[in-house]
C-alpha cells in the first residue's frame, strides 16, 4: 500500500494497518529463536554421537580386509580396536614394558660413563646448606642460653633494695622544659614522660592490627615465644610475640616498693655489675626495660627459626631435583651423545 492510499483510509483501518508491523516482527523473532534451538539440539546430538563412538566399540567389517589392522602388541595377531593401535590395554602395557627393558639399561650405562655436572653442583649446595644449618642451630642454642641468662639478671635486679636518691633525678628535673614530638601521634611531650607516652601510643595503634594463623605454634625446646591466644571470631591464633602483645598481655601493676633493677652499663655496652635501685614508678630512664630486653631476645630466636625453616626447604628442593634427575622418565626422554669415547668430561669435548 502506498502512502497516498494510506491517507484516504478510514482511521480505524489505519490503526489496524499500523498494528500489523509489530505482529510481523514478533513472528520473525519467534521463528529465529526456534531455528537457534534446533541448531543447538543438532550440535548436542552430534557431540553425543561423537562420544558414543569413543565409548562403544565400532563394528569392524570383517569382509573388508583393508579395514583390519594388526595389533602392535608383542606376539599379538588380533585386530586393533577402533581409533587405537592395540587390541587391548594389556598389549599396550606389554609393549611399553619391553621398550623400557630394552632402552633403559643402555641409558643407565650412558649416565654412568660421564659425570653429571648438575649432580656435583647439587652435592656442593647440600654441603653449604648443612653448614648453614649447623650455624643456625648453634645460633639458636646461644639465644636460648641468652634467654635464661636474661631471666637470671632480671631476678637479681628485683632482689636489690630501693634507694631514693634525689641527685639521680636532678637531670630529669632540669630537662622538664625540653619537649619532643611523639613518633606515633605527633603530639608535643616533655622528655621526662616521652618513653611512657610513646609506649602507650604504640600499644594503642598496635591493637588495631591483627596477626593470626589457623594453627598454633608447636616448636620443641622453646619457651615463651608467640602469644597463641585463640580468637573464636576469626578462628585464628595470635602470632605476636608474647612479650609485646598489647591485646592479650597487660603489664603488671607496679607497687611503690618495687625497684627498677636495670643493669647499668658503661660506654654503652660494658656492664658495670651494678643495678638501678630507683623506684620503678619514678625511673623514667629505664621504662619497660625487662619487656624490651625479652622482646629483643625472642626476636632473635624467631629469626633463627625462620632461617632453619628456609634451609630445610632448600634441602628438600635439592633432594627432589637429585632424585628426579636420574629417574625413569628423565632417562627415557633425554639422551647425551658422546662423540669422543676418550673424553670423560663432556664440557670440554668440543675444545681443541
């Protein structure tokens, strides 16, 4: 129908004519969907037929001798299965075993003729790893002895008598006007209370982070290392140092008669044999010295244990490489051709 004829139609007829177009579009879409469904069904049928060919044995036409092939198995005269070189799995296994028995002894003799350079490197690496393991174990034993020595020093310091010496606090009183900034919160604080303030700030920010593992620590011969407090919400064990964990261990309350007990030193590292006998509440110079010394020793013990773990992992990888190097698969797949029979070291066979 032309546009001019469409204008002279009755309005009701015009509406009917307009409504025919979307109906035709719907019919076209439905036909396209049906065609797509039919194609998908045909593809699925083709796949199933293809899989059935592999699963079910095909019937071989015995009348046609050209279609029959003999099995490659040793001494077998039966025809092969469809899409296979053997009549059964046993024939394939027998042929593979015969190939191994025939080729493997020759490859072993070739392997034993010339020295393996990679094997020599692996042996040297194992010697180095064993030497480092012994050093790490001696280091760990030394740190364990240092741990017990520190506990004895702390016990001796607590047995000292308290001495209220005003001259020892003169320097602290004179420096009350000197102020520094806290490294955690950035506030301006006096040097007299700087250590206490920084310790509290660090503990506050440390509680916001969590260090956990799903398994508790089980290390023989170690005492007081990790916190290992179980958190039922996250189902993990705390892996902070037990001494420094601000979340699960709190500092004990200090009594008025408790002595500081910090061992005094000369020239930074030389012990004098004396102890600080000021009250622990008033001593700002040695604040939390027991906790920091214990944490230092525990951290060195953790480092030694990590070093041992890394060395054991390296040793395992080297042993695995050595076992796989002369294995059945490597000997069957790889071959070294020795052109000069008088040369034992193949690295210099091409050098004149």
